[in-house]
């Protein structure tokens, strides 16, 4: 093998090793990014669960406020309760269809 051939072979080997190194580096980075995505997705799921819980609690609070009996608002409270009952009846009718 000539000196030029050996030099080309060495250059090729060096570049191949560098490409292998870069490939391994990209694989490590890819694994890290996948881990970060999984963590972010888990955090998103937890926040969604918390949002759902808070939304339910807010709805419950609105309902409790709507039906609270305040001596001055008895008539208004009865109207609100009637409206809620009608809404429930409509939902039941829709479910029965």
C-alpha cells in the first residue's frame, strides 16, 4: 500500500470514528430529550387533573351559592332551584332518547 493509500485510509478511519462519536452523541441527546418530553407530559397530566378538580370544585361552589338560603333571597333561590331542576330534567330527557 502506498503512502497516499495509507493516508487516505487513516483519514477515512478518523472520519468514521468521528461520525460514530457524533452518532452516539446524538443518541444520548435524543434519549435525554425523550426523557424531558415524558416528564413534561407527566406534569401536563397532573396539571390537567388539578384543573379538572378545581373546575369541579368551582361548579360545586357555584351550585352551593345558587341554592344557599339567605333570608332575603328566598324567592330568587327558589327560582334558581327550579331552573336547575329543569336543566336536570332536560338532561334526563336527552339521555332517554
